[in-house]
């Protein structure tokens, strides 16, 4: 029973540390996003006008950045724009190549911004997971210490043949 109690106490401590670490991470990521003073644009699919400081607003912002980037590039991706710029240069059309190159830079910047926002979304998710696991570890630890603290008592019981035997009950 001593080992059970030790494991239980260690689980409670680990759970507490995990929950605090998860909360600290969630708050830190939220504060860092909020300090950028980003507001989800009005044409976003959801959370328009919301300050970007949480997982859902970060996702909404990433989504609308993609929409705007595709509009600026006439629906072309970074890779497509690179190919088109190369083809335009080969054809001798430097002006068109420059247009594609500028669009490509816009799409690349949008991609970097989206990646950063998605990293924040993942960080919020991991923080929530760690908080949940911390709570679970704490509950398991509490259960283990409860079991370790109980005392076994013997009571008479009958088996199928009617003979008396002693059975431990917690």
C-alpha cells in the first residue's frame, strides 16, 4: 500500500504542475496574440470584428488571410505564380513576370502569417490538452491515495458449496 500512496501523491503533484503549465501557456499565447492588435476583418467567414487573442479568432484570421491572398493572386498559389513568372520571363514579358513575382511575394507573406496563426492554434490545443491531462493525473492520484489509505477488513462469506471462508473487503 505504501507504493500506491507514493504513486498517488506523485500523480497529484504531476497533475498540478501540468495544469499550471497548461494554463500559463494558454495565457501567454493569448497575451502575445493580443499584443499584436489584430482584428478579424469584416469579411471573415466567422468572428468578424473580434480581436485575435484566442484559438478561434486566430483560425478565423488565418482563413481570411488565405481568402485575401488568393484574391490578390487571382486564385493562384505560390508555386503556380513561380512557374508563371518563369514562363513569362522565357517569353520575354518582363512586366508580366514582375506582376507574378509581386503576387508571389504577397502569397508567400500570407502563407507565413497563416503558419504563425496556425502555430498559435496548435499551441492553444496543446495547452488545453495538458490542462486536461493534469486534471486527469490529479484525479488518478487522488483515487490511488484513497485506495492506499483504506484498510482491509475480513468478513465471512460463502462460496458456491456453502463452506465459510474469509474475504478481504476495502
